[in-house]
């Protein structure tokens, strides 16, 4: 699945920094960079600081935060506010 930068920014406006930080804790570097590049410099710096200062967290809490963000993206797609492009030839083609 793919969401363009504008779509990512729309999702991020609706997600708390706490949930975002927790979700990013379990994400790979590529995902972290993509998300952080779509935040203001100040917000990205705050998230990076929080990630560095964060102690151990339960995997279940990370997965819950990630699922919440996924649900927000799906809701925004259902509302027609963002487009999620899906691979594999199915779904809508973007032109």
C-alpha cells in the first residue's frame, strides 16, 4: 500500500504525538524517515527526542498505536480525504 506525502500529512494531523511516537518505536528506519519528513522540523525533532528518551515499551502497546494509525488512514480513505494506492493490479489506478 502507498499513501502520497499529502495523504500522510492528513493522517498525521489526526494522530496524537504520543501514539505516533509509540507506533514509530516498532517501525523500520525507512518508515520513520518517511513519517518524520512529513512533519514540521520542530515536530520531527520532538518525536526524535521522545524516541531516544523512551524506555522499553510493550509490543502490544506499539501494535495498538500502529493499528490506531492504520484505522485513521482507512477512515480518511472512506471519507474520500486521502487515496491509498494498493499494489498487485487491483484497486484504483492513479493517473
